[in-house]
């Protein structure tokens, strides 16, 4: 018997080999308790969102063809208060702060380990903010 899905995680990213690998890594991090759904357009979040299932969005910002702030604003406009976890190449507080001010609930540096993904997803799901110790420690 399979475990019921407790949440939907929408990965907003381009369709590339990296996004496929990131989906696999996220599925491992969630231990099959979440459905990881790759989306290409922000509008797909509302289309694929299920009423009784907790949802949040992971933004693979380097793989999206618009600015990080535009992407965050677009997700916020189209997703009715959904939590946002962003992944980017930024490694300094100065560059991450504008993303936080734009409305993200968590941040991961590029190519996060499965254990870090697990911790970030769990933290954001519980309504807390996740920021990497390397930047905010």
C-alpha cells in the first residue's frame, strides 16, 4: 500500500536535464510523502493545485528566463498565498535579502544536498523560514 500524498511541491523550472535531476532529488528528500510536479508556467500552479493538499512552490531561479524578483512576484500574484522556496546561485546575504523582501519563505543555494532539501521543505511546510547557515549562520 502506498503512503498518501501529504503535499504537492510545484517545481517551477525550465524543462532541462537539471530540472529532471532536481525533481528526483526532491522526491528522495520527501520520502514519497509529496508529489513533486514540474511546471513551466506560473498559471499551472492554480490549475494543478488540489484543495485539500498542502502545496508550495520551489523556484529554480537560474533555470527561469525572467528575473528572480519578477518570478517571485508572478508566483505571488498567481498562487493565493502559497509558500515559496527559492534556489539560486547567490552565496551572500546582500544578494539573498531582495528575494526575502520580495516574499520567499526559504532559500537554498544551487545544487542543494538531499538532506538540506529535506530540512528546507520541512521547515517551509511548517510555516517557518529556512535560510542556509552558510549565509545566515
